[in-house]
């Protein structure tokens, strides 16, 4: 290749980036595990802005693939053809190319074609019609309940969905960490059908990669971004891993000497074990970069306190910041936190601004139009 030719890495052509560091952010006695991951982008030509996300292609746990290979009575060396027409071996296909979580209709039909028990066939037929009952199931669950014989490696691979990359909000400013990208990843672990299940990407990043390993990544640009005017005040609500883009925002504002005020609402379970990036956040408060800091640790007292409760306590001041043109950002869990924060923001605007419901809606939609209300919830 011509040395001046620029390689453009993308979702379809990811960059194999070396991992530099993996550090647990919760203390060991926490009931959560959040990891700070540093990845080397130097030499890749990849760059990003605060608010962008990093796409990561995960690999399934070796043990999981081993169990699956035993079940289908294969060695893993069998040759298979992927959707892309590329040829590979079964172990690689199951580890890196196929989703073992998504139960596809094609896969259920394959199992149905192999089972001989009438009762089991009926159950499978009903699942094919309505897969909603299988939302928590993975491929192993199906094989445990519906053991089959004579499954050919190619027919298995052809029925599985592709393993998709996972997105992570970037937790660093490239101005502060040239050639690097940082992530904040909480490990997904839960028990279902008497088996401990681990999230594919979050467990790979948290427990299976070590410095020097390479992982395929790409940048996913986002509209979630700092205001163009460095003097604009910003309010950031980011509990748990929601802190990630705000670490990037704060680093960027520090490096660019932006004059706008910065207010962070952060929370998690317990201050002693779950105050992610505590040293950095406290240092920013001390230096004055963080003008305001409000913390909500839900399990430090009998009654749960969340970021939205802290917002209510500061309702008048939040409204004043909004009136002064502040941008309001929220990042993290969509299901509970994202909704609660949205509701609280609307309540604050309505009460503090003495507005009707209609006027509040208009105020919020105007904020959105001006890109002064941005959400990165997942
Ligand atoms: C734009 C964007 C930014 C993101 N940023 C971050 C970030 O900064 N940090 C971060 O940690 N994550 C972030 N995420 C989420 C991340 O992309 C992954 O979805 C997450 O890490 C889980 O992926 P996984 O491969 O580990 O889990 P998977 O293997 O995909 O498993 C997750 C699935 O397991 C199931 N599940 C989980 N818990 C349970 C339970 N208790 N009971 C039953 N089923 C359950 C659910 O179906 C869930 O979808 C972001 C997502 C988006 C879209």
C-alpha cells in the first residue's frame, strides 16, 4: 500500500486497537463492577470529539463456546461459510461472528426439524409463532431444553444472527489523552435458568482483556456534543456509567480553558464503593472547573435518593441556569433514570417558570431545537 494512502477505519472495517489499561472503578466490596478501559488509537488516524461513542466488536467467552461445541458434538475446527461468504472455522464463527443470545426463527425451525418428541415439537412451534417468551433465553438454554443430534456445523451457523458491535460513550478528551480513547463499562451479570449469564462485551472488557490485547473498534459520531460557545453553562446528569461522556466534556473544557460554568449531578449505589472517578471529580470541584457538584448515592440511607431528587432540591438554581442559556445533558440508563430526569426537568420548568403544561412543552421543545437539551440514554 502507498504509505500516503489513508486507511479509513469504520464499522465495516474496524481498527484492531491495543488495550492499554483496565482498572476497576468500584471498590472490591461493591456489588457492582465498573471498569475504566484505556485503548490506544495512535497511528490509526482515528479521532473523535467528546460525546462520540466507540464501537467494540466483542468475543464470546471461551467456556461458553466450548460448552456449545460439546453439545453439538464438534471439535471447532470444522469449516463453515459465513453470511459474508467468508470461510472460517466453527470455533471462530461461534466466538466472534455469531450472536449466541438472539434466538432466531431460523434457529428454532432447525431445532424443530431435529426433535422427535411431539410435546417438545409443539412447544417449539408455539415459540416460532411467539418468540416474546424467549427474550431471556440464549442458544445454550434451547440446547439444554431441546437436545438434538446430528446437527451439522454449517446448518447451525447459517441459522444464527450476526454478533453486533456494542457502543460505549467515550469517556476521554483526545486533547487530554492524545492517541487514546477511554471507556467506562459496567459489567452485565445476572442469573437466569440457574445459570450465571454475563454480557458479552462488558465481561470481555472487564475480565478477559489485558494490556497488549487488541480489540476491533470504530468511532461512532454523535450529535451529543458540547455547545459551540465555550462560555455556555452546562448541566450534566450522569449517574453510573452515565458519567462517561461528562468526564470527556470536563476534560475538554479544562484543556480548551472554556469559561462556561459546569454543573454535574452524579450518583450510584454507595459513596464508599461506587463513587466512580472520585479523585478526578473532587479535584475538578476544588479547582473550580466544576462549579456545582450534586451527588446522590441511593443506598447510603433508608430512603433511596437519586439524581432526580437532587435536581428537585436545586430546582430554582437549575431554572435560573436554563434561563441563562445553559445546555442540559443526561446520560445513562434509559428505562428508569432517563425518564425520571426528563419528568423532573419538566416539573422544574413548569413550577419555577410558573408555566402551564403547554408552555412547558414548548419551552422543552425550544431547548431541543436549540440543542440545549441532549440525551444519550441506553
Ligand atoms: C450510545 C450508547 C452508549 C453506551 N454507553 C455505554 C457506556 O458508556 N457504558 C456502558 O457500560 N454501557 C454503555 N452502553 C451499553 C452497551 O452498548 C452494552 O449494551 C452493554 O455493555 C451490554 O452489552 P454486553 O455485550 O455486555 O451484554 P449482552 O451480551 O448484550 O447482554 C445484555 C442483555 O442481557 C439481558 N439482561 C441484562 N441484565 C439482565 C437481567 N438482570 N435479567 C435478564 N436479562 C438481562 C438484556 O437482554 C440485555 O440487553 C451504551 C449503549 C449505547 C447504545
